C-alpha cells in the first residue's frame, strides 16, 4: 500500500498530519509532505482515516 | 420555516441562526440551487444559494467559475481585501507571503503563551461560580492572541471590537440599508487611518511582529505597497477578531447543554482533537461565503449565469446527509469528516491552524479548572446570523472543587 499527495489539490487543511503524524508532516507553509510513501501495517488504518478526512481529495491510496 | 423563503431575510435572520439545520435540509431537498430576487445587504440583483455539499465543494474549488473578487457583501472597504477577494493566480503570491506566519510550526511556537492566557482568563471567574463566557473568555482570548501577533496595543481592544461590530453588525434597523452602508463606510475610513499611522511607525522603527513582516516580506522580489498592506490589515481585523469568538461561543453553548458530551471530554482529553473538528462541522459558525459567478455553469439541472452572485452555504454543506452519515448527530469519533467550516479550495482559512489550537487549548484549560458547567437557569441564547456569536453566554458551575 502506497499513499500519494497531489500538490495541486492540497491547500493545507492539515487534517492528514494531525491524524497520522508518522506518515505526513507539514512543510513550512502548512501544506502536506508525505514522509513515507510506503505505508506499513501499523499505520495503515490511520492513513485510511487521513485520506477520508482530506476535504480536497488530495490524498490517494495505491494498493 | 417554509422551504422557499420569499426573501433572504428569513434565510439569514436571527431565528434561523440558532438552528439552521431543518431549513437547510429542506433547501437541499427541494431547491438545492435557490435563486432569490434580492438579499438584504448583499448588493443589487438576485443571488443564488447553494446548499448541497457537492455543489459547495465544486464552487469552493473552481474559482474560475465562482470568483471571490467583488463578491463580498458591503463591508465598507475601498478596495478588494487581500487575500480574501483576490483570485488565483495573484492570490497564490499573497498566500506564499502569509502562510509561513500561520503554519502549524508557527502555531507551535505560540502555544505556551496561548495556554497561559487561557488559564489566566479562566482564573478570573473560576471562584465566582458563574460568568458570561462570551464577554469574559470567548472575546478577550482570541483578540489578545491576535493583537499580540500583529503587534497592536491591547488598550485599543475596545476600539477594534467597535470597528468589528460596526462592519459586521452595524447597529441600525435591519431595513435601513443606507444607514448600515454609512456606518460601514465611516468605520472603514477609521480602520484605514489607524493602520496608515501604524505603517508609518513600523517603517520608522521595525518590530518583531506581523505588521513589520507585512512591510518587509517579499513576494517574488518585491515588497507590498502601502495599499496592499492596508487591504490585509482590514481583513485581519474582521477575520482575526470575530470567528474564533463565535466558534468558542458555539462549542461551549453546545457542551453546556450536553453534559454527557462534556463529561466524555473531561474524562478523556485525547478526544478533544476529534471533538473540535466534529463540533466545527456541526456548528459551522461561519454559515456561508459569497462568490461572483464569472462563467455559466449548470448545477443540479439549474443554469447559473455569469454575473450572478452566489452564496455557498457552508453550514448546510457540513450537515448534508449525502456526505455525512448521521449528519444530525454529534460523533466525536466520526471516521470521515471532510467539513468546510474553514472553507476550502485556495481560500482555505489562513488562520485555521491557529484557530484549531486556540479551540483545543481553551477546552483543555477550561475542563481542567471547571470540569462541570451548564447554562445559567432561564438563559435564552441568541445566535447572530452570518457568523454565529452567542452574546451573552451565561454559564454556571460549582466552585471550590478542583
Ligand atoms: C474558528 C475560527 C475561524 C473560522 C471558522 C474561519 C473561517 C474562515 C472561512 C470559512 C474562510 C473562507 C472564506 C472564503 O472562502 O470566502 C476564511 C478565510 C480566512 N480567514 Fe478564517 N476563520 C477562523 C479563524 C481565523 C483566524 C484566527 C484568522 C487570522 C488570524 C483568520 C484569517 C482568515 C483569512 C486571512 C482568510 C482569507 C484567506 C484567503 O482568502 O486566502 N481566520 N476563514
Ligand atoms: S488534509 Fe488534504 S489538503 Fe489538508 S494538508 Fe493534508 S493533503 Fe493537504
């Protein structure tokens, strides 16, 4: 499972890095940076949750 | 209330603001794209009201169709506010300048002072057993943080609040549109004059504050003009002083009337992050945002024409069953919560990271010191339309227990 962010869609709501800080982090302006594209099992649920809470549909999971 | 209010007065009246959900549900079902012949205080001509999540979502993310320029209600300004009334691509430059000052990292640096202030304000009424939460916490808390950040004098707070109210809630008869316009214009001129003087001062003696940063930061190698700085300050006075106050009012009014929800947060503060998001969704204190249609578009089978004005009902979108399961229920653990309480698309609220932190810290500190509170007996709450403040918000609580 991989997670990717579309920088053209991300506007920096910050829901992703609040929910899954091990996987996402804010850049200096508050936009999403993916720390680890490869999602490991222990955080998979949190990543799904982050994806489900991004209002801009900027995050996608690739199985 | 009828599904199709004949004029906008009903749609943005005080009765509705207390609980807009039933009316908005009717709108979404019966007329998701509602055309009103006129809406008081909203410029001349008709206005189109969007109430479904899907349509609001589309409009927020398509500024090339739903423009923010010249869209706003009359707020007494001479020029477009920056960045609120600027469209992409120019908008992006302003956000690049502003975003770092409001990023999660910047907010982390403020948290200690924010927490101290919250504790101090709560201490001011904790021994009394009652307070007006709106006047004694929800107003001074965000205002103090904001003024410190900007580098503006605290003693002037009453003046800033008077300006805010003069623009957002001018004290004239609601039907007296000319009167309201005059109050706004006068207030606007006072705001420009004040900031003009502050700019002179910072140019002469720079400080470590946002006012100085506006003057010295660069976008693509150029500094902002005096007018550009004024157009930001004008917006900040409105955005920085009102919205967190209204959100705190809405949250505490809700918790004071729902002891089981309050108790869950007291017992397990780790629920607060989710609770803040859920209560922001459920209450959506900024009920709607205005846009100007600049390209023809068809939504739900209704043709919307370039030149029409539009209101995107964020509150209605956030309580739309089509997007949120059990939309009328408060669920702190909601799995999927793509709410638009802070708007969305390029104009996503600049202050959202700061605002979230303020709300979280306020709940943590309040519940630490005053874990039990309820509405004062007999209190009848009144919610102001547009931006849902609750003034006054009298609450009572046991004293002594700590
Ligand atoms: C819970 C509190 C807050 C809420 C609910 C809120 C809500 C909103 C909403 C809905 C918008 C979008 C407007 C639009 O799309 O037309 C917005 C934009 C904005 N907000 Fe907030 N806001 C809050 C706090 C703040 C704070 C604390 C500040 C500043 C210190 C702030 C500054 C701004 C600015 C500058 C914009 C314009 C952004 C742009 O156009 O790019 N807000 N806010
Ligand atoms: S939640 Fe979505 S829009 Fe917000 S920072 Fe994350 S990816 Fe970007």
